C-alpha cells in the first residue's frame, strides 16, 4: 500500500527527475524494513514533489551540464542569452486536442444553456431545400410567380401560422 | 581553482556531507545516505528526496559525475557517483573555511572569561 503510494508520488515528479532518479528512490524505499521508515520516506517524497515542481524548474526536462561562457576569437566573451525552447510534439498534439474540446464544449454550453447570461444568439445553419418538381408537371405548366425578392418571400413565410390563415381568409 | 571554488562557499550542509561521503570512494545513493549518517553519528540524516535534489545540482555544476550501474551489485537499479576534481577542490576550500571558523571560535571562547555573579547584600 505504502509502496504503491510512493510509486504514485514518484510518477508525479517532473519527467527529467523521475527518469534519472526514480528507480534509485524506489530502490531506497525497498530497503526500508520498518513501517515508520516507510512513512518517513513517503513524507520525504511529498516534500520532494513540492520542491521539484516549485523550485527546480531548470531540471524539469533533465540535467545538462552548466553552460560555460566561451571566449570568442577576438577575446571578447560571448554569452548565451536565451536557451532554444522547442515544445515536444506530443505536448503540441495534446494541447491542440484539449483546446478543440474546450472550444466545442464552450460553444455547446452557450448554445444550449438554460441560463442566458450573455444574450448571445448563435444563428442556426439553415439549408435551403431544392424546389420539388413534380414528375408530371413541366416547367411551362407552373404558374409564373411575380418577381419578388427572396428576402421578402422569407419574411412572408416567417409569419406565424394562425395569422397567415386569417390573412389568407381575408384575401 | 581555489579562487573559483570560494565563489560557491559556504556550502549547504547537505552538499557538504554528500561531497564528503564521496571523497574516499565512489558510492551509490543509498551508500551516500548511510555514510552521511555514519559521519554525523546519526545526527544528520538525508532523505532520498533531499539527496537526489542535491545530487542533480552537483552533477549540473560538474562537482559530481555519474558512473552508471555496476553489474555485480545487489540491486541493479543503483547508480554510482564519483567526486570530480572540481568537486574535490570545492570540498577542500570548504574544509579550509570551516577550519578557519573553528580556529576563530576556539580563540574567542578561550579569551572570554566566565563571569561569576556577585552575591547581593541584604
């Protein structure tokens, strides 16, 4: 039980530290014979976890020897300003998937939420159905409608049903 | 070398004990812990978290180098560590500094006279 907990603590350490020292720390834990020692080591692991993530950011991705300033050929020392940083491919892919999922979830929540806080109206995508042509009727048989702009036609169709019926009865 | 080594002084107690434990021979992590406990007569005990946190800094500063695993060891997970020449110089500088501190402390303590409180008259 305590060993499993200690393994979990080791897995939570920064990758560089875990790869380099994880096996050895577990080996030391296995040397502990008494339960009190094991408890102490778990506490030590917790403290180490906080220290590595909080104070040792330079060792998160492994240990490399300290850079030594090398003098240039003209005698003036050259200094390294910024280390080249390149994120791992897996981290980029994970970030992309996570961003897409969060974006979709946010859009879904805004669209279908019962609490409309923002009063943002997301228009629905409408696909116009193609005109249905009856097999027996030719194009010449169809009565020609007066040329009405498409927007006016749509406005007419948006009128509620009962009102439309009354207006039809009046006409 | 000593001029450069003095820039890193004083060492933390953990770093000093780790360097000191590696001064005589190469050791693995558990061996370093045991040696530190033996040197301090059990008064200073290093946990693995503190040990490897200091080791990674010492390796980065090139005071300690990692030798890897040894085939004949009881536990194949153990890695051995060795003190480099830079680390040996830093340890020597720290030992000289501590020797100076001890000498000064002894001198001050010998010069100080014990004060006996005078009895008050009634």
